[in-house]
C-alpha cells in the first residue's frame, strides 16, 4: 500500500495557437495508504489531468506529486493506471492484455503468464484468457483492465471513469466487484467519476473539485462506503445530497471559459508529449 500526496500543484496547457490555459492551480490532496477515494467535479476541471500527474504521465508546472513519499518523476512501478475506455489492446487476447504491464517491465515470460492467469482468476475471467476485447462484454473488459493492474502487483490503482460506458445494471455490478477486490487486496484506489452515487458508494472520502482551474472545493468523509446495506440507507441518500449541493456551489462559480484546454490538440506547456494510452 502507498499513500498519495498532491501538494499545491499547477498544470498549464498550451494550445496550437500558443494560448495557455491553467487546468490546475493550487491543487492539494492527500490519500492514505490503502484508502479508496473518489474525485468528482464539473467537466473540464482537471480530474483526468490529476490522475495523469499521479501516474507520472504528465509533469506539473508547479508543486509536487508524491507516491509512497517519493516524488513522481515518471511512471512508477506499482502504480496502475486505467484510462477512459480501459486502454486494452484489441489485438491481444485477455491473457496478453493482463500481462502487458509485466511485459513492459521485462518480467520473464513464464512469470508474467503465471501472474496474468492468477489475476484473471481473481477478477473472474479465468475461462476467457484467449478471448479478445471485442469478444468480451463491457463489464468483462473493465475486469480485464483491473486484472492488468493486479498482475503487475500494483499497490496504487488509478481509474478514470472506468464504468461510464456501461449500462446501469452492469455499472452497479462492477462497482461491487471493484469494492470487493479493494477490500480483499488492500491497495490504494483513486477513481474519477461524474456520478454522485458512484462516488458515494466507492469513496471513503469524496474530493469535490472546483471548475477550472481545478482545485479541491470540499472533502466529504464517507465511512460507510462499500458496506453491505449502504446504498439503500438514508445516510447514503444524505451523503449524495451533500455532494450534489457542493457540486452546485462549484457550478455557480464557473466562468464562461470553463476549464482545461479548449483546443483538442492542446498539451501541457512543459510536456509536449501526450500520455500513453495505458499503464502500468
């Protein structure tokens, strides 16, 4: 398990026309080792950028990001990153996708196959190791993305809206799967979401971000996260209402220009390379 510290971080994007947009400004947050937290905020507030910084795929313009007390200067062995869409390679079967992180780390083939098979078994895909992503359901593809992190023995898993493309029933099922895995294996988990209910179900704390430039507007303590009857309780409904109220406050302060880069070709001013599609 590893803690995460984002200390007064700023991130600036430069567009093709040389204009600059501040995506994050003074972002500070701490995640305890073994904690499950969710990050929610208006579209374009820098949630995904924050995950990329923690994953070591971008460099901050100011401030510092630390994982397990060490400054993040690039991708870290032990940090798993699940981008939007899962980041699976369509030409690789499930076993090959699960073993990808270990292959990048130059782990011997026999060892990575063994670890990948164990991870597929952990997420309930042991009988689908030769299936390609296109042959898997949406929920199975998300399980496979998690398996890639588990195979690499990650102590931190960062997930960017992993369930946004799933239907409501599958989404709820996957929320339970993710919490069961986290409770059993004990890694540190940070998930970005646009769903209030998802945030309150998955996050022991919920970080509510402002509109751009993004920073933490409020932190909601949520000790009931993931417990058996939490979703149907009055306390769950009250927590959802509180998060919605806080989100409403951030929307009231939004400027006309929103947040993040308006140009889809924009990249961080000090980091011209876009992030790789998938880690670890």
